[in-house]
């Protein structure tokens, strides 16, 4: 049986200058439900702050992923159609963050996560579904773990200290290799992400983990449609 599979990756932007202190996740339609993917806090460039605006991901701003907060939001929001998230802030060396980015998937079932480690998996790992189910890749996140993970042939089960989305090109390659199959091998990629020490000093390091999120569907779709990322500025 063939069907149309529609998935959406939504990014909601909460800005301290025009927010009531709540980031509302409410963009899923029909029977789709929220599944939180990532959370990041950022500090806008100076000219935006002076104008009382937030400028997410502009060239001169600072942004850092908050992987520790993802599970908190998943517990609160996953499986719902609407969810209110309390706006949070962190203090960078240059000042406090002024916007929050929450990315989530709108889907009809909970996505599956496969995790690969550069130091242990020789640069590749597998994603798979049960028999008679088919893979449909949603996105990939690159992560950096704590200090012990930097040792040769060592991986850490602890939470990531920073994370960043894999490039659109890498995700396209994953989809070309894996979509519609029962299992496939993922060739890992690396990137760089920023994190902050307790004293506020910023550091940049290479990622050593890759987390691939995908759906296992029973009917192989005749067409796969993933709607574009939405940026919704709260007012």
C-alpha cells in the first residue's frame, strides 16, 4: 500500500523583547503531535539589541545549544498538539541571551534516534526499522561530549555539552541513502559547536557524536513530503 507521508520540522523563536515569557509550540496540524528535537539560546548582535529586536543566527551573534534542556521539554511537550515553554536565559561573557530557539517535529508517531560515536564506530553506524517498516530521515544533530570522550576509542553515555544541526547537504545524502529502506549505514560527519565554561569563557570544539532522527513507517509512501522549516517570531 502506498501513501503520502508529510513531516514538518518547525523552529519557534522566542525573543525577550517581545515575549510574555512563554514560547508556545502550536504549529502541528490535524492529528500530528509535537516531538522536541533541540533547544538553543542566543544573544543577538549589538545593532539588533539596540533596536529592541532579536536577530536569530545572524553573523555577529552568539548562540549555544542547550542539550540538557531537551529532555525537560520532551517530558513536557512530546505527544501534544500545543505546549507552552517557559522562556529561559543564560549569561555569556558578553551578556545575557535574548532569544530562544526550540525545534520540533510534527508527526504522527514518535521519531527514532540512532547515535554514532566517532571514536568507537569507525566513522559509520546503522539506522534500522523493524521488519516491514521503512526509514524516513528527518534530521541529524552533531554533538560534543565531555572530556573523557576525547580519548582514543572512548565514547561517553553522558549528555552532550554542545550540539549543532548537521548541514542540509549531509541530511540530503542521508535521505538519498536511507529513505524507504528497512536499514542502512550512515557515514558520520563532524562539525564545530560552541559551549561556555562556568566562568563565561567561550570555547569551540569539534563534534564527536552524530544523532540521526527518523521515522519508521508501516506503509511505504509513494511520495515523501517534508515541509520547510518555519521561523515564527513570538509577539
